[in-house]
C-alpha cells in the first residue's frame, strides 16, 4: 500500500501472477520428484482432495494470505482477495492448453402423429394453456 491507501498496479499484477503460479503448481503440476502428485494422493478423496481438484476453489484459498498482507482495511482485504483470485482464474483461462469440452448433444426421435395425440391427451396441462405456433410464409 502506498501513502494514499491504494494498491499500486505493479504490486497487484505481481500478486496475481504469484497467486496463479502457486495455484497452478498445487492444482495441475507434478513438481520436482513428483511432490505435488504425492500431495494430491495423500489428500485422498476428502475435502482437501476436492480443493486441490478445483482451480477456482484453490485460487480463493491461495489468494487469501496475499490479500491480507496487501490491504489494510477489511473492505480492502475482501476486494483484493476476490480480485487476486479472479485474476488468477482469468490467467488460467487464457493459458489453458485445452479448450473446454463441447456441450453434450441431445437427439430425440420425432413422435409419430398418433403418438403425439396420445401424449398430448395424457398430459395434465389444460389444452388452452398450450401455446400454438403457426408457421407464416
């Protein structure tokens, strides 16, 4: 913090890089001598395992100590905490090697005309409340 109580941009950017680096190290890297692989194996399947599997969750925990050190007021700490985590998440999205998985495709065979009538008749919805769509040329 400087004399005016604001956080210099350079300090903030360095803190974002540090949070991203530590979070990425714990979340997705093996580390020297596979130390982080072993750490994730020791975590098992409990709370800490779920924490280490989620980059977003882990970035919140990793960004808490720097936010506490960088800001002087409770409001400032809360805002810096969320900003550091958000910055780390943005960096992760920008640097991710794999694009997100495409949405699942859903296909359904069209009903025969008789099946449609039977389905509509068995539906408890009042017929007047069913919207009618008309194709206009």
